[in-house]
């Protein structure tokens, strides 16, 4: 038995098996292989064709033939040529009229199949490999499809070597017949026919133009002139003039486009691209190729790429290099900002850090985004673009409120106000947060707020300014018109326009329903704080919005301990510093609002919890400072007195700790000094409310010890800050209240004050009088930054070293000296008072001489 090949055997094994097979076959000639090739074209498959053996070659008549009475049906034959083989045999038709016999039921079922005949394949002719054809690559045509060609009929179709030579010769010589349209256009250039229609602009313009060119190409010049004359005579002269003007206009536009198009020439040796434009000689000297990141046009195989054989100027603008464009020094230009809202120069170097600022908008050679582009992006359907534009607008407004852009650029606050207010109506957190930030930066002047927070602990801190805009213009307009328009109202008063947009309802929905992140909550509370500073009417409207106030107090002023580590991820059901500041501003507004806060919202309960809670961290101290300040504000309106008396044991313990451990030296904690200052302010408020004598018996000794300690520290100061001296101001104010309400011994106080008047600490204070004076600084109103439709304190000074008013600097002596001289007035000791005045006058006289 012949062995079959197995996997892993090589060619030598196969050849050895073949030799064994041939050897066996030579011994036994009748040996047949297990498989045999059969030509199915020469063998009829008996299982698939069932024919009747008795069938004759005479064709049986069909029903149609019998109905028509045809007699020559037997002569019809299939349409095959006699000298050529047929692929399909005779198709025999079924005849239902012939009576079937019993034998036919078994031998013929009257179903016939085509008879398969031999010679399906023709003769196999060997390929002539001697005739080679050079298939040289050709550049694709501009239209993107091959030109329609027709082969020259003179070429021979024989498959010989001569055919290959002729095809190669024909290909190299480009002797090919193009389509009719290209032949006509190229062969009739002497007629000066246009390449396209200048009148028609629809889709069929090119087809109609080609047909017109065909007609004109078959006419002589005289015939064309005659036809032109006939047309001019038959047409309306006005119509002819219109056609001429339209053609001239189209021709001019085409010429301008051709002049503006760039000529790009490729230098294959250096792989660079030179761009020539109609720019200035300075711009022409720039090597734009060196600035291109993807210099695709310099690729060596560009001629083999599809559609790269034609120049598309508009697309090249997107990959063109950034070129420098100089501008005159006094020539204005449109302002552009970076992503943080900072104003950019006209041009800047293109680097890895700055390349993200260049885009394909207007003035693509300049970095940054203009206000027009930012406003357009703020209404984009792409959330990322809206977020970017709102963050940029928020940065612009922050720099504007800081006075950075004063006398440089005018910001359209009213337009930006409506853009930002509309964005605040989005419930998506990714858009809501930058929108709230932008609104906060527009309304909430952080420099003004820092200045007002700096007087916490001082007696003057209980008097807050009213930042209400003048309503007289609005009243005059309302008398003339039924209702003032929103945009006009925003031009006069931004706060009034914001109130009209139901901002209180929107802030309630954000804080109570959406429950956003910590930043969104803080921005919302800061917006409410600025609204509360506007006027008594606005503050009353806020307090009367019960669902908003309940949401703020329940979520951000809960009854809980303040001894915890602050975590930005936990926002709700934890005390928020911005919420306490909002309540502090409300309590300073009026007595009526304070009563509503106590009666309707029960703010004394969480405030007392914060004061009695032990604290270890900085955040807890800040919460307690705000809490003490809120109670002090209520005490000045004689509100919450009984509740404040319950806190006396805690207050006495706190004061004792401060007397023992708090100092006013510059290396000590400002936060601790501020905490002691608000505790002393709260004690002064209780003394004014005529508390019982038991409390006074415990608190007065601590006050005397604190007075001696801190005034002695003041006499030894070499350097100081106003933050540390808040404690001295508070103790002086507290003793002023004590002297007014009770007759106590003042010998100790007189002795300490005399030492202070002759100390270096007092000299340090008086030396800073002139540098801290607003009147003597020479600052004009033009250097102050104000906004017409939004009132501010005017604490910012443009083009100054410290950017704020002199009286607000960190070494201003006015708070301490003010509290000191008020105490001297109540003390009414001529010797002590004269000592301070003489020292002060001598220092002022020396300063004037210098």
C-alpha cells in the first residue's frame, strides 16, 4: 500500500514517495490510484437528468402552436451555430396533451434539464512574456478622475512584441484622444473663448457653457459676428448693459482672487516651502517654512498623493506659519486676553507655552481671544468652549475690579452682565461654576471686602457703608415711561437689574436643589453678601425671602460643633464662613432685620453653639470670630441680651486664656489677636447693656491685667501691624465703656498711659501719621477706581506703590490713636493728655522740617 504524506515531511520525502509509486505502477499496469480525475463535461450525470429513452429528435407541438395551427413546428431548432460548440444542450418542452402511459410514469416525469456539452473552455495559449510594457506612473488629473480617452484604432491588437512597443511609444508620446469638451476648448483658443460662464451661477452653468463652446467652435468668425449682431438687435439695450456689467464684475473678482493667490514653489533639495504673497518686503523675508509644524508640501512623494497637484489657498491658511506683524506705537488695536483674563500684547513669540493662544479666527497672527469672540463662545453648543469663555470673562472682571485695566480698555459691564446671568440658568455644574464665579467677580469687590473685614474688632467696624446707587435717574425715566428696559436699567444700576432677574429665586434653587460644589456655594453666598450691602430695601427683601434664608441657615449655619478639620468635599450640614459673614452684614443693617433674624430664623442658637465649642484649628477660630461679631452687632441694638448673658462663663474663660497667652508682637498670630479683639468687643457690648455686678466683679480684674500687659507691649514695639494692634484698640474701647458706666480707680491706667506717651512704640506710631494720611498723600480722584453703575468704596488707587489708600496700609496708626484719644477724652486727665499732645506735636514739627 502506498503511504500518504504526513505533516512535517519535506520535499525529499515527497519525491521518494513518488518514486515508490512509479515503481509499483511499472510492476502492475492495472493499478489504479485511490482518486481519479473525471471530466464532468464529457460525462452525463444520470442522477440529475431524467430523460425518456424513447424520445425522438422531432419536436413536439406546444399548445400555442396547436392553437395557431402551425405545421412547421418540427423544423424549429435551437439557435446555435453549427461550427461552434454550445454550452447548453437542447431544451425540451413539456407537452401536456400527450397521453401518458404506465411506463412513462416511471421512465419520464416530464421534467427536462439542459444537456451539458463538452468544450466549455477554449484553447489555453501561453502568455507571451517577451512583450513588456512600461507602466510609468502619471500624476492624477486635477478633477480627481482619469480623463476619458479612446484608443487609436490604427494600433494592432495582436499579442506580439510589436504591440508592446507601440503601446509604450503611444504612452510616452501622450498621443491619446481626450473627450470632446477638452478637445474643443484646447483647439479653439484662437477664438478667445472664456473658460467658464460669467453670467450663469447655477449647477448646470458648466454644461451649458460647454455646449455653447461646441456651437461656436463649428462657426467661423464672420458667422459669429453676424449672430452677435442679430442678438444685439433683438435684445433690450438695458438687458445687454446689465449682462455686460455683471460680466465685468465677475471678471474683476476673478482677477483679484488670482492676484491674492500664493505661488508655492517646492525646493526638493532643502525640503522647504517658499510662500510668496503681496505682503510687505519685511513679511516676504520671513521663512514661513521654519514655523510650520507639519510641512506636508515638502514631502518628496507629494506628486503621488491624491488631490495634491492643485493649490487650495484657503486650506493652506490653516497650516500657514505665524508671521510677525508690526504696528505703530500710537495706533489702537483690539484687545485680546489669555485664558486667565490677562490683557496680552499685540504680538508675542510663538513657543510651546504660547501656541495654545493662537487660533484660526480673525487676526490669526495675534494670540488670545477678543471680547467679541468670548461672548460668541459663551453661547456655544460645546460645553468646553462655554466653560473656557466664562472663566476668561471671570478673569477679565477680576482684573478690571482690581483697577488693572483703568485708562487702558473699557469693559462693557452691562453686556457681560446679561451674558453671565443667562449662563447662571444652566444646571450643569461644569457651566454653573464659572458662571457664578464671573458674576461674583462682577459684583463682589474683594479689595473693598478685605478693607471692611480689616476693621473687625474695632469700634468703627460696627458702622458699615451703604453701597446703594443713585436712583434719581431711574425715577425720572419711570415717570416718562411705563417701565424701564432691562438693558437701560443695567446701564444705570447693576444691582437693581440683577434683582429684577429673580436672582434670589435662582440662588435658592442652586443652593437647595442643585447642591453644587463648595466653590459654587461660596460664590452664591458672596453674591448675597454684596446684595445685602446695597441698601436697606434690598437687605429687607433678602430677609423676607424665607425659603432662601432657611436654605442658607439650615445647610450652612447648622447647630453643630466647630472643632473639625475643614474639608472642601463636605459642603452641606457644616458651618461655612461665607454664610456667617452674610449674616454679619445683615445684622449691621438695621434693628428690624436683626429682630427678624432672631425671631424667624433663630440664629442665636447655632451662634451660641459655635462660641461654646472648643476649637483647635484655624477654621474654627475664624467661625468663632464671626460668631462673636454677630452677637456684638445685635447687642448694639439691645437685641439678644439675655442669651448673651448665658455665655458669660465661656467668655470669662476665653478672656483669661488670651490675657495669659496672647501678645501683640509682630511674630505672634494675627488670628489669635483678632479673636481676642472680638471677645473684648463683645464684653464692651455687655457692659453697655448694664449687666449684673457678678459678671463685672469677675471681668474687671482680667481687663486691668490685659490693659497693663498689652500697653506695656506697645511701649516696646520696634515694628507692628494693624492686625496685631486690633487687640490694643479693643481693650482701649472696652475701658472707655467701663469708665462711662462705672466709677473705677484710674491710677493704674494713668501710670501706664504716661509710660506709653514717652515710649518708642508711641514714636513709631506717630512717625507713620503723615505717610498714612489720605489728605497729605496728594492722591487725586482721577487715580481712584470707580464704576458708574456699581458703587464701590474707592479704596483702590491706580499707579501707586501699594494700590490702596494710605490710611488702609498695614502700619496705619489711625485706629490705635483714634481709640487712645477717645479714652483720654473720657479719662479727662490733663497731665496724661498734655503728655501725648506734646510728644505728638514735636514729632509732627520734626517731620515738617524734614
